[in-house]
């Protein structure tokens, strides 16, 4: 992790900014995002595509990290956005992403969201069912708009990833069954208010092997040839996201390998290409800074509990997917203490509120700071305020400087929208 280093005096730094300085000023838990790392990742991905003779439009998956500054940094590099709700669409626009560079997917878009997307001038909408096709046609035609669309195909390919983040199997709710896609594409060309451009495919997330990608792209290529043989134009294939990163010892999905897979299967189709990466761009650029509240001794022979001030409401991935995140001490002195196996947990009242079981870490006591690594994607965005815990602060570091990019949520705002009806009893005296 080239953006992280340990210094004798300053302790752990992200892009040369000492994490201790951030924690001293802003407290913990705090998300820290590295702008330089984010840009470097974008350039690596873009460069790999260009190196393979491809120039896909790159739409950052806003669901991975929706912070305006993150979207702005990527937009300045040339990225568009992949959104899955009217809220994400408006966020991307607020960050300055041009509407034409935004694509909209999702199995349940409301009529209002469709109308918003069309009024903004969206790049394309990925339609995920026959039913949605009819509704979109109705929404577009009734306002005199023409909706640029792709059909999202479910290729029935196993991405070989965690079951909760696989999307390309026919048992998943996503996309149009492969066998029905050609006929539906033909139908979409005859419906008012629709301009079918091509197909989208997204088989899942945290994919590190190329075989599932190759299989999915090959099926899409067959589909393109089949509908062209029926005389229908196809000008766009959106290859989705899903490229995985190294959390523990997985070999990161290489952008060159993804580019190779796209080129091999789709390279000779003469279509415009798009991709929708989220995790690969943002994941390793962020970390979650936290503090040990206390170290609770384990029962005889059992590991102690290291209870952090961050919890499952902040970083949900370990609880939800048994995800593994690296944990590093922030102070150089802590890093040299004898190693022990500990259960790293949060203070939330759920047994699932656990970051790591039996993790080997140097002995850490009350007040020690730690960094939970690779939380730049699907970290802060998935937070809740469960157990009365305000959303954590967010900080951006860049070229040695840093700024708070989201204030820690004031605790009063947790109930600011609550209303007590008149007919509820007055507060006890
Ligand atoms: N495009 C579509 C249509 C998607 O559904 C997704 C992610 C992406 C692109 C971006 O995928 P990525 O490149 O980030 O893998 N919360 C889970 C991940 C859920 C991914 C959902 N869809 C996690 O923390 O692992």
C-alpha cells in the first residue's frame, strides 16, 4: 500500500499526512480518504484500457462512495457516474458530473426517478425488466422525451464472489434473462419514447478472476451479433463494474486483465464501450481511523476483546459479508509491542458487531489508535446511526494537506426530524 507508511515520530501516515494529527483535531471514528490515491487509481485503470486500444467511458459507481469531493475529483479526471437512484443522480449532478456522463441502473426505478433522469439528459438508462421497459416508454413518450437505453442482461454466470454481492445468476433479481434479451431489444425498438443503444452487464462485485468476465462478455457479444442479424443497430456495450481489490491476500483484479477480457470478447464489435467501477477506484484510497475504548480481558485462554469506538454502524462490511479488513496501529510505539490474538469489536449491542476474530495485533490498550484499511468503497456510504451513534466525520488528504469534508454529525440531528404528536402524553415532570 504505497500511500501508507509508518514513521518513528509521526506514526502511520496516509499520503504523508500523520493520522495522529487528524485524530487529535477531529477525534475518532473518522473516515480518511486519499485524493492522490484516488487519482492514481483512476489513471491506472484508464491507462490500462488505453494500453489495450480501448477507450471506454468510465462511470464511477456512486454507491461505493458518494461524497461530493470524491465525485468531483474523479469527474476532473474524466470520469462519469453510475447511479442507482434519483438521490445518487442528484448527488452526482451536485458534484458537477455532466448529465450526459451519468448512467442509471437499478431494478426498481420509480416513474419520478425516470422522469428526473430524462429531464436532466442522462447518458443512458439500463433497463432491468420487460415491465420496466413499458413503464419507461410511457414516462418518456408522455413527456415527449426519447430515453437512451441499454438492456441489462443477466448472463447467468457465477462471478465466484460472496453470495451477497453476486448479481449475474438467474436466481438473482438483477437484469433480463439472457434467453429473452434479443426479443425484448427488438420490442424496445418498436416502443415509443425509447432509443435502444445496446446492452449492459454486471455480474457481481469483488471479482478477481477473469473467467467469469470473459464468459459474461462472450454471451453479450453473441447477443449483439444476434440482434444485428435481425437488422437492429447496436452502438454501446456497458461492461459494468466488479473488479476486486486486495483486502487480505487476494490477488487484486488487474485492470490490464479486465481490458484484455473486454478486448478479446467485445473488441471487434465496433461499439462504444463503458465500464462502471466502484471498489477498484475508491476502496484502497480510504481508511477508518478509530480508537480503543478498552481492552476487555478474555476468559481463561480465550482472546481478549479490543473494543473500538468504531462499530458495525460505521463499517458494516465485516458484519454483513464476513469481510476482512486490515487493521494497523497508528503509533509507531504501539506497532512494536508483543503480538497477541484479539477479537476486534465495536460497542454496538449486537454480537454481529465484530471487525475481526482472533486477529494478531500488537498489544493495544485504552486510547490506542488504529486504522481499518481499504474502507474507501462501501464504507461511509453504508453507515447508519444505529444505537444513537452519529455518522462519523470524513477527512480528505491530498499532497500533504488535509481538510474535513464532512463534519461529524451533531447528536441532536439524530432526533431533529422526530415529531411528538399533541396527543402523546406530556413529558413526565
Ligand atoms: N454497476 C452495477 C450495476 C452495480 O450493481 C455495481 C455494484 C457496480 C457497478 C459497482 O461494482 P464494484 O466495481 O464496486 O464492484 N456493498 C458490497 C458491494 C455491493 C456492490 C453492488 N453493486 C460490498 O461492500 O462488498
